[in-house]
C-alpha cells in the first residue's frame, strides 16, 4: 500500500466504527416518536408514498445510467478521489443553488425540491461509482448505491443494519434477488422521510426557506459524498 492508501484506510476504519456505534439515547427516543407518528398515518397513505418514492427512485436509477460515463479503469486511488471530490463539490453547489431557489418560492416550489434533490443525489452516486471503477449497468451495483443512500440518511439503528449488509459485499451480492422490486422500499422511504422531515419543513417557511434550503442541501449532498467515498474505499481496500 502507498502512503495515500494507508491514509484512506485509516479514515475508513474510523468511519466503520462510527457506522457501528450504538444509537444514542436521544436518537432512540427520537426514533420511537417517529415510529409512533408513522403508526397514526393510514396504511393507504404509507402505500401511496412508498409507491411514489419507489417509482421516483427507479426512474432516476434507470435513467441516470444512460447519462453516466463508463467505469474509470487502471487509476490509482488518489487519482480517483481527486476526481470524486471535484464531483462532490460540483453537486454540492448545484444542490445549494436549487435549495435556495425552491426555498424562496414558497410551499409549491419547496415541495418540488424533494424529487429534484433526490435526482441530484442519485446522479452523484452514479458518478462516484464509475470513478471508483464500478459498472453501474450491473443491477447489483445499483442496489449498493441504494444502500449507500440509506446509510447516509437513516436513523442510527437502521444505519447499523444497512452497514452490516454492505460488509463483504462481493459475497453477499451473490444472494441478492434479481428483481429490484424486491428491495425493501417501505423502510427506504420511511427512513429517508424521517431523516429529512424537520429540515425540509423549515425550508417551506417564508423568508427563511431560501437560506435553509441552501444550507440543508449543501450539507446533505456533502454527507452523501463522504459516505459514498468510504463505502467504496471499504470494498477497494
């Protein structure tokens, strides 16, 4: 291993410990409250939201691959990560501008932020995957992308479960179903909604919506990029 790979491996090990950290007391209480609130929502509404997010994510997943470059082959890890950091910076700034515009536009534009930001995040994951040399034409690589997404935007308890699914991925991917419909869309959408609820509600408030949109979108994309980097380092190193 060269010096950069040793540095990256140390970062991965620190990140792995954080992923396996047990939920804090406040996080556990917060999660219980969210579960209780979700139990008050009629099942038909849960099903409708799950179906909507499933179709939205699948549309982005299967559409973005046609606008993504081929995997970057025969490159050192440091070269790959210079390119990855540039991509994260571009998407972070794009998401911040989008959040500011939709946040300034009131409730209707604020609601439009959800699918737009989702598309930005998924496209960033596609670009990061190919820069690390992975072929996103492979359906099972797209499942890994969804797991990265979940890892970044989930409660502590769910995050631990997802992280364990991602360890030793080359072995575990062999047991995946061949149909993406069998992915756990219900948990995916519920964890994502619960994670974003408070921040995104603030974005709908007049006057403060624009600055909140800029800050929140910037941080969300930055966090996703950092999570993706370590998730792929874990496989490479």
